C-alpha cells in the first residue's frame, strides 16, 4: 500500500497521494517504512524523477507537497517512533544535510532570474525549512537558556539530525553551516537586500517577488540552523552560547566566505563595496533569528564592527 501511495505522490497529480499519506499519519498514526522515508528525503533534496529514470526535474507542487508531508512526519516524531524507538523521519547521513544546506547555491547555478530561478529557490527554501524544523523538533524539550545537553546513544536514536551533526564534528558542521548561509546571502543579495521591483514589467515582477520571498526564507531558515548548531557546539564544549569560542568560529567563517564570494561578483567601486559589505554583515546577523542565540548575535556583531548598528535595529 505504501508503495502505491508513493507512486501517487510522485506523479503528475500528486495531491491524491499527499492527501492519503497525511490521512494515514494524522488519523491512523501510520508512518512510511524506512525505504520510503529515504525516497521522500531524496525528492526534497533533488526534486522528483519519473519511475525508471535517473533524471531529476523541478516540480514546485510535488516539492511543496513532499516537503509538507516531511514536516508533518518531523512534527509527529514528538509522539510517534518506530518499533526500534528511532525517529520516523530524518537524515541518514551527512550527505542528506549537506545537500539541504547547499541547495540555494547548487540548484541556482547559471540561473540569475525568472521562473527557473523562482522554482530553484522554492526547492531550496523547502529544504532549508525542513532542516531547521528537524533540529528544532529534536531539541524541543531542552532549556535553551542553558547549554546543558547529553549526547548519549539512547537520546541520539530519536535525534537523527543531531546524531549526524555530532558524527561529522560540531565544529566542522558550524563552519559549514555559516559558510552556506553566507554564500546564500551573497549569491541572492539582489533579492534579499533592498531591491526595487517597480522598474520591472508585471510578468517580471511576479517572478521577482517569488525569488525575493523564497530567497529570504532560505536565509532565515539557514540562520536558524546556525543558531541550533552553535548551541550544540557550546553544549559539547560546556560553555555558554555567548562564549567567544563559538562567536570566533562564526566570525571567521563568515568573513572568509564574504571575502571569497565578493571576488566572484561584478566589479564595484570602493564606496559601493563598503556599503554592500555592511548590508551583508547586518543581514547575516539578523538571520540569527532564534531568541536564545541573541547573545551570540551580539558577540559576533561586536567582532565585525556592527555593535552600534544592532543597537538601533
């Protein structure tokens, strides 16, 4: 039955399959087998593909429905588990996480505007929102005012995302998350920073508004992932969230990626470059949206010279 419903979801009319899957989950507490959960993760990572084909393509409706179902599975993990007490949905390897982190760059390669970019950013926004939700749900019962946390094997069974982060090394993961967040911000700065849509035609404006909305969602979700990763790193190091060790990692990785990414942008005058850099710094800090990470935001702000600006925001 699960395979039949999956075929219905991964079809030109996916609403039927999506409705059946949600009904099975919400009404009957039936969860998909592990192999279908991995297929669902693959669809969110790469997009759908025809049965028997190895070519992925973009389908915003299918991606949105699959993402909504995955988010419902993550939320249901608070009261449903598999027979072996493992979570019903989550990443199985670092590759799952890294693809979700990098979608806003990888999926938008050689695409600068229009419908194709809007579709790619929608896919990236679904992936980054899912990653943020997985961390938030797995850590829901923790007191974030403290960094007291135990990385024991029993807890990790129902925290697949945290387990993958821990296995990869939380210092390395924090660096990777900051790097991808900064890359997203700079690659899509046209849409995230101040962008005048009034000069565009009505058709162009519709695509541009979608691009701006999805790019901002990507940045906010990736910023949330930075917050949770920094908290986990501090918990492992047994230091507070505002400790200089995490703030230094965030600062160094952000400034390094900022310098590298700016070199790939069209040439700017010295004045424009200074203004652009200041805007990027501010938007990066504001992407650290989780309340428990405000001390980290302040610490990083001071390290990159924006302490006065943050006081005015």
